[in-house]
């Protein structure tokens, strides 16, 4: 079979077409008009009409990098995580208001309205998620403390702690053509939250949509100086400008990724590079999921959704449909029937069209070549064909549109499930291949022949099958979705990365990770172990560490005789790490314990039955309730009159260390451990280190008390 | 100046020297005797005597890799994290018992007793740390749940969670010559804990000490089959045998690291590679640390310790001494005086020797060449010389020992602090260079000219100087130690990686991370996002998720009328995730609140003063104490008679969500969330999900209750 590329309109008409601008060093920049001659024409995917010319000819990449490292770093450095998060939230709201403009442009890429939703709303969703997580999961400062402090000296005078600080360079982001908005935003948002300025470089075929989005973001006035630059056009050699201060995020082909990984500045220059590349994602039908089961139906629906949404141009698309050998025909028939019933290929501007063209004729030709290679590698076409598809024109009429990059879905089957072609050739369009497995171990083996994938689906309601399949394929996958009757309707879908979860996979998938909430923010930061005294660790982490100096109010709560001001009387503006109150002791009697048991109903034998309690391996006899101790501790440290402390909203890391017997007494120390002002609120959060001790000064209970405190 | 390498003894005497064996596929393996001709002779660093011949000629690396992937993976997969941790602990104890044997061998490498302590005891310490952290910080299972669950559906029927599962391959570990025991163990321990078998490949010059250690480990009978193999000799081309299942840990030169990073199986084959390479670590003297201050003294002591311990053959050694320009002479004088007073170079077998030879004559020649290059690059010798040093022989006499790799400490100074040589040439011996800075920003700039380092020391007691220096250099460093009067004595030292903290650094330092507690374990595991119903997430993570099925005992605690067996009556052996108890409601009156306030002393106005409480932004009026609610919840869910539940040892993640007013009632549900049997104990830990709700079923408080429960 010969593939002919239809002749295209000449570039004569391109003289009026605009040269797509870049946004660098705080301003819009366009190449000289002379660049038109060598610029790349970009066409409407459905009509072939040239809609823009793309060239970065004459653009000074080094100057853009320098601008990011200076102006961008400075403007972002002036904001805390919470402030940056609020910018992201506001950007999300701004783009939501203007999203109709983006949808209109998106149609030109061949995207249906639903496809545009995935790209545009998906991208906005990333902004909102980071806007929210940045405030809920990060401190209102500029460094992230990682993990617990480590005491390294017997006398507690020396310890260690890990912190993340932002890298002092630029996040250089090279994106693929298929998600011009989401792709840019999912890389931009975590970098921005980390405090690292971005240079976005979209793929040329759909760069005009990224440009439209960046134009809105710039118009919003919300971006801080230098925090986002856009390069429309080629950035060949950009790695020459980068060093260990910088991070590169790449989404695209494995071959381009390879050339980036081979660059000296990556190999030994310290440039951090994350790649997300080709992936032959599998969907595995469980042995239990026979035709007629909800899992079978959900599986078939998922396969059809994946290969038809964005015309299958998704790095997460299902490429390998791995099913019990005896069900290959059932699955092919059901997939074919569903495509036939639901898929209408055409110009997305036409009513009723459910699948648009590929992004360009070049892209379609590439997919055709891949299908030919799959056929040469042992595949047979089970549904569809390589004929130029009959498609719906924008006016609703049907015919062949040679200028449009249309292609109808194709389902292949391989009799030899081990055929290398099916596990290595990615046809980046509406194409998947069905192969059969013998048993669950075989299914695992086949899935893993993909050599590392972004995502796999397991469709099964059988817990043993799910556990075996998951255990076998997890190390080869960045994400695994378990589809069954109970989540078929609410699942976010095989092909949709969600900002909460990591996106990326090992091996062929590029070995990188993006998204995953705050995990991605850390990619733009360096983890450093800091060692020093508790005072130094307190100063450098923003979290008070036991052994660091305190400003102590003495025994105020009980006696009223306070040596210093009780910290409950200090608003956030005056409260400091190490502000503390130490209480007087209070003795606990058997009556107290009995009374507490009766009042609360907590008559657990350790508190009520001397003989039984003494038989317990941890107690010397009847002991005070842990909750009694907590409650009394509050009575000991609280300053009762109205003041800046508004509420105790929680408690963390409580450990009961030493039992308290009748006759023991307890006293408590409460120390300010962390102060987190909330943006746009009159109050903030204060975490207090609480230590309850007995009359021998042994720790009885240790915990963190969480309060809300007025700023003034 | 010409450097002459002393003539060595011929290899004639090597016929009786043993060929160093490897340990592969569960057995000791030695090359054929014919390999002696081409084997590398290894010499005692002090005497030049040939002590072993090293060759891997004929060793089947692929077979070793296959053995690890099959036998090693299987034996380790049969153990949980806690069981593996106990093996590490036992190995630590076994090596401690036999450490005299290792010290004896270590002397041959040129190590003094103190040097051997760093290597041998340091390595054993890694085993103990992972033995301890594995049980304290990991579940008693085989996967690690990473981060919080993410709900992804409005009706909670679909969510996501990250888990780490071990990679199904081998951890291939290439080590440097300077820490033959520690280097092997610090890579082995986290891989073993992860469940991934190791192949250790020590550097040839000191491979006999690693072999001695592995021999002890094998003799101990503690290692599971295939969990550790040793290759003595070259492993050229080993990356050809590895793929995305495998991980490589490399410590050594930047040039070798480069060749590894350039390998196709790393670039695009998915082999995970962590490198730790050359690093020109800085020590910065703060502007405040004038001569006579404790910081100045601690700084000088640290410089001398670093360049003399292990004869400066440490990747973490201080190479660049960065001090206020006006203090260069003071520092040089003080360092010189301390070396003169304390450093005795010689055969470590001799009494009074404090610094042994370098590892080999080749190594010394290499250091000499580097010093020459530093001199050519603008350095001047401020202390010491390149003359062959007078050294102490093992019998105590003093003279030149041409067969020994001795070298006396050298301190260089650079008038031009920006001289590229000082920031790029690592003389891997008892050598450092002193440069001056103008102000703190200049000090930061100079430190960062190292292009990424493993560690830096800041010596200062001035909080502003410390914060500025730390903020500036953190992104270029894997570890930063702040040295001052309060930790000078207890500090673990600039040059000592501790297993609790990450070891590694960006850029020139290799870009990798090792150690750091459980962080290193995760390097041998793949992070996968799993999506599914709460039931599926529960089954795959081993942690019960809200929405997953429960086995409910009804209102047992209060009414005694239990629909199913109360979960407090079930020992660990019968307890299952989702076992739950739901209580009857209990009404809260104003009297209850008043009484609780009086009994506990917690008279905070929100509980005692209607008007003041109503003025608080979060409360409708007087509300119940959070601790009252917790205490009553315990009264509602507890089953009081002696039984398998032994103690409530803590509580986590408590949030008070809705205030409770007089007249409201509360009820509680307690559900088994996680079960962690303890090895070698009669009990285990059970984490319970607790939700307290009001009469409108709104959540009032959510938290986790931690209990100890008998196994039977």
C-alpha cells in the first residue's frame, strides 16, 4: 500500500498571516519580517488553511534565560508559597472567565469541544489544584522542611533536618503539540509555586494556542515579572545556555529526549532533566470480566474513549489491549460496535462530530507509517482501514477533505502476543492493538514488555486478580487505574493525568515525574541536609526544635504568677518561635481517675481494675486515662480570658510515653513551634510543641497542639 | 619539579599471593590460575608488599545479574520490611563482634585506627540505622504508601494514592577505594531493606577489605540467598546487562560517572543511576569568627581533621577554605600550627602515627599531579611541600619509605579567589586551598563556584550571617553543617555522612542522593499512583480508606447490644482492615461542659462565657471542649473488659471540624485502618480511623487512634 500526502495550498497566501510572537524579557517579541520566508507555516487541522507562521529567528535565548534568573527569580522570591498559590488561583479564575476565547482557537487544532475541555479546563484545573495545595500543604514561607528532625548528639546539642530551597535558575519547558494549554500550565504551575520562573516552548504545530493562553495570562496582570516567558519557534541548542541552576521539563518523542539526555550539560553539568515520552500503555481485561459484566463494558468504553478523544493523540492513550486469549474476538467486536455507534469523524465545527482530525497532515502521515510498521510486524487490521476517511465538513456535508488531517479509528490484532512491533511501535493517533494472554502471569509479562509506561488500566472486580496484576505491573508503571463496576462512572479515566497524582513513568516513558501535587514543586528545589544546633535548625527551618532557646512564661496558667507574658496573650504579629509557657504541677488521685472514668464512660480496665491493670504488660496498676492527661494539660497551659488565641483546631503526633499512676503529678510545657499566617485572613495557624512531664521530669506525653491565632 | 615514582618490588613474589575471590551465585568464585598473569597486584599502602591479586577474568556478570533477579528477588520478597530490618540489625551485631578482623585488614590500606573506625564502625552504624528505621518508619509489609490519599470523586467512590513497590532487578553498586567497608554497606543496607539484591563491586586497590567484610557477612548465615554478591575486579560493560528493572549506585570519579551516564541503557533504557563524584567542598569562616573565638578554633580544627583523616582521601573533605580576606594569614598560620602540633605521618602500625599513607603510590602520584596543576593555576604552597615525606616506619624508626604512599599535608593559598583551578581541581589527598572573600555575597559566590558540592561548613555564631550564607549556598549543596561554639564538640563533623541524612550533591558532586534514612530505600522502588475505589485502594495499600467496606459492630460500647463482635475483642490474628464499631449517641449538656471545665481547669472562655464565646469568629456560643469530645468518644467506643487491646499509645491527625453546642449529641465510628504486627513481640500496632459525628451526622472530629493489640 502506498500512502500519498495530498497536495497542499501554496504558501502564497501566507503573506498576510501573522508571525506568531514570543513573550520574552517582559515584552512581546516578533521576528523581523524577513523571517517570514523561513518561518514554519502552521495550518488549521481540518481545513489546511495557514493560520500562523512560526519562527524564533533572531530571538536571544541566553537573554531570556538571564532575565528569568535575575528578574524572574527576584519577583518570585519576594512571594511566599501561599502568595504564589493565590496568584495561581487568580490566574485560574481569569482563564476560566476567558476560556471561550481559548476554545475558539483550540478548534483550529482539530479539537472537539470535549477535547478542548481536556486541554483548557484540564490546564485551569492544574492552576486551581496548585493554588489550593500550595496553601493547604505548604508553609507560608519559601522553604519546605522535609521529614522529621534527626537528633545526632546524646545531649541534643546537634541535629539535622532536610530542607528544600528553590533552584536559582530557570525552568525550561518543552512541550508536545497535543495539549497546548494543559501541557504549558501543568509544567508552569509547580515551577511558579516553587518560585522558579518558566520559559515555555510549545510545539510549533499548535503554538498559536499556547500563545493565546500566555497572552491572556499576561493581560491578567497577575504574573510577577519574568515568571513566565514564551518562545514560539525553535530553541535548538537551548541546553547550551543552562547549568546546574536550571531544570528542564520535556514532553515529546523518545528520540528527542535521548538527544537531550546526551547533552554534556545534562550528563555532567548538573541540569536537571525530566522527560515524559512515548509510552505503549496497556489496558488489561481481568479473567473475571466476561462479556456482559460491568467491567467488560467499562473496559470497552474506556478503550474507545481513549483512542477517539484527541483522535488518540495522547501519550497516555491505550495502545495495547491485553485480554484473555479466548476473549480477543469479543473485545474486538464490542470495541468495533461502540466505535461504529458513537464515533463521527469530521471538522469539530460541525454538529455531531465526536472526533476531529489529527493535528496536521504530517502527523497523520506519521501515524499511517506507524500502522504500516505494525502491520509489517505481524498485526492485522481488525477494524477500520487506512483509506482516507469520509469526514463531516464544517458545513455538515460529508466527503473526503484532502487538506484535513482526518483519519478514522483503527483496531489491530496480533496473533503473536509477543510480536515486538506491538510492544515498541506507538501509532500516535486513533489506533490500538488487541493481544491475548494465557493467564495472569502472562498478562503481567505482556504489559511489562512495554518497557515502562505512563499508565495501565486493570479492569476486574476480582480482588485476587487485581492484587496479582497490580503487584506485577506496578514497578513498570507511573500510574495504574483499577476499573470496576463501582468506579466506572466516577473514574477520571485511563488517559487523564490528574494534578494530584504523578504523571510519568519509568523506562520508555521517559523516567520522569510531573504533577503529583507538591511532589512536582520539589523538582524545582534542591534538597539539602542542614546540620547544627537546635537554635540554628530553628532559625533556618522556621520550626522550633527542642533544645533551642525559649522565652518562658512561668506557671502562669495555674498560679497567675507569670514571669513573662503568657504566649496566649500575644497576637501573631508579636508571637515568636520559642515563646513558651511552663505550668505548675498538678497531682492525680485515684478519685480523679475514677471520676473521669465515670464521667466519660471510658471504664477501660486499665483505669478501673487494679488487678487487671497490673496484669497488663505496660501498666504498673491502675493508670490515668491518656485523655484525662490531655484534658488536664489544657487546663494547665490555657490562659482562659478572651485574647488572640481563637481556637484549638487540632492535635498531632501524640504519643503517651510513660503511664501516670495515682499519686503522680504532671506539669506541661507549651512552646511555639511554627507560625503560619494565612493570606487574606485576620488570623493564622500556630503549632505548639507540648510536653507533659511527671514529678520525675520524665516525659509522659508529647504532642503538637494546633491553634488559630489573631494577627493583631 | 619532577615527580619520580619510586621503583617497586617485582611481581616475582606474587606467585604465592592469593587471587582475591568473588562471591557470586551463592558461592565463592576465583579465576583460573592462568589469570594470575594478567591480574592486578594490590599492595600494602605503607610497605608496598603485594597482598593480593585481583581479577574477574572469566566471571559471568550476566549470570550474577540473573541470579540476583531470580534467587535474590525471591528470597528478599519473602520478607517484610521489618524482617529485613532485623537481618540488618543482626548483621550489624555480627560485624561488631568480628570487627577486630576488619581493623587488622584495614591497616593494610593505610588507615589509622581512627580511619578504620570511620570505615568499619561507620559501615556497621549504617546497618544499625537501617535496622532501626526500617522497623520504626516503615510498615511491616512490602510496599510503602506515599503521602495522603486523594479523593477524586464527589461521592468518594474513586480516589488515588501513591505507593512504592520494589524494582524487580538488581542494585549494582560500584564503590570507590577510600571506604571499602562503609561504601559497600551504605549502598547495600537501603537496597536490602527495599527488597532488592545487591551486587557490590569495590575498587580494586582496597577490594581485599571489602572481600573480608563480605566473607564475614556470608559466614554469619544471616544473608538471604542471592541478596548480596561481590565482584572483585573489573566489571567493564556491566551496564550492557542491566535494564529498567535495575539500579546502579556509583561512587568515584566524574569522568567514569560521565561514561556511565552516556550509556544507552541509562540514556533511554531506564536503568536508574545515582552518582556521587568529585566535589570541591568548601568551609566558610563567618565574618564574626575572628581569631580567639570558639568558631575560629572549631573551624581550624575541622580543616585539619578533614585533610588529615584518611589522609584527606574523602569525597567530603574540605578542599576550599573560604575566609574573610583579612584573615587568610591567620587561618593559614593556625592550620599550619595545628598540623605541626598534631600530625604524625607514618605506617599506621607504628605507635603515635596519626596519618597514614595514601591508598597506593598511584594515588599519591595522582595527588601530586593535582597539586602541580593547582600551583600552575595560581596556587602557592603556604604549608608543607611536595618533597617525599619523612615518615614513621612500623618499627617506630623515621625515614623515607619509598615503597609507601606517604605524603605530608599541604595547604595552598590563592591570591586570586576566582582562579578556576581552585574551584575545579580536586587533589584527593591531604590538601586544601585557602582563598579570601570580600563580603558575605562574595563568600556565597565563591562557594557556589564549586559547581555543586556534597557538603559545606559554615562557621559562625551570627544568625544573620548564617542565614545569608545558608540561603545562598543551599541550592548548590547536598549537606550544610553550621559549626559554632555550641555544637563544636558534639558535631558529627564536616566530612562524615550520617545515615540519617542524604549524602550526595548537585552538579559536579554527581547529582545523586544516597542515605537519608528511608529516602534511600525509595531509590530502589518505583513510585506508582494507583487509582480505584476505596475498597481497591484499601486492598492494594494495606490501609483502610473511608468508603471501603466495613464489618460493623453496632453500638456495643454503650448498649452492650452488639450486632457483631466488638473489634476490641479480636486479637491481631483475627482483626481485619475495616473491622469497625459504631456507637450510640450521647447528648452533651451545658452542665457537662461546665463540669469538665471545672474538673480539668480548662476554663477557656469559649467553654465558660456565653457572650465572649459568641463573639469568637468560630463559635456560635459556648461549646464543648475538644478534649471533652475526645474523652467521651473513648467512652463510646471502648470495650472495657480485659482483652486483646492492651493500650492506646497515641493519636494522630486530629482535626476539630464542627463545634458542639449544649443540646447536641455525638456518636463515634472506629474502624481498623492499619495493622502492623511487631516482629519478636506478642503484640502489634493497630491504627484506627475515628470519626465523631453530631446528631446531623456532620463530622465533629476526625483522627487516628493508635493502639497496641495482642497477636493472640
